[in-house]
């Protein structure tokens, strides 16, 4: 698993770590930011959207007809609900991000994707940065 963090060399504000990061080592590389552009991060559906949609529309489908008609309504409702639930969840989970292009001092060029958040540091082309990744 590779996790990368991009930060300016001038203002390091990385004083929070997840439980999975405790006891792990990180490799630090220095470089120069070449470009930053805004991107769209496409959300992905999970079992929750799929199940929620299937249940909601499946229950609604049970009120269609009676006997076998009701069973058919449930079956169609489950299928339609699954598709709608996944699609709705993907739309809800879509968000904005940034793609940073960095040329490391070693000459390697990286593209690093970060989600936009309120505490993200504004970076400009030419800034000196460091890239931290799990070693």
C-alpha cells in the first residue's frame, strides 16, 4: 500500500496520524512543484447504497399487485433500487481534488492526488515540497 502526502517545506502541519500509521516508517523525498490543477474525484458506490436502494424500492415494489404480481414487483424493485442506490451514493461521494505534479530532486516526476479540504495548504508552481510515503 502506498500513501503519499504532499506538503510545503515552509509550513509542515503534519502532527496527526491514523492508528494504521503508528509504528510505521516513512520515506521522505524533496522536490519542486511543477503544476497544480483542480480535478473531480469520482465517488464509488458501496454495499450501503446498494442495500439501501434495494430495500427502499423493493418494499415499494411489494405494494404492486397481489400474489405473483407482488413478488414480481419486489423483484423488479430490488433490481431498480440497487442501481438507483449505487448511483445516488456515487453522486453524493463525488468531490473536488487537486492533482499536483512534482519533480523530485532525484529527477522522478510524480502526480499526487489530494482531496480538497479546509486545512489544505495552498501551493504554487515552483514551491519546494516534500513527499512522504510509507517505506
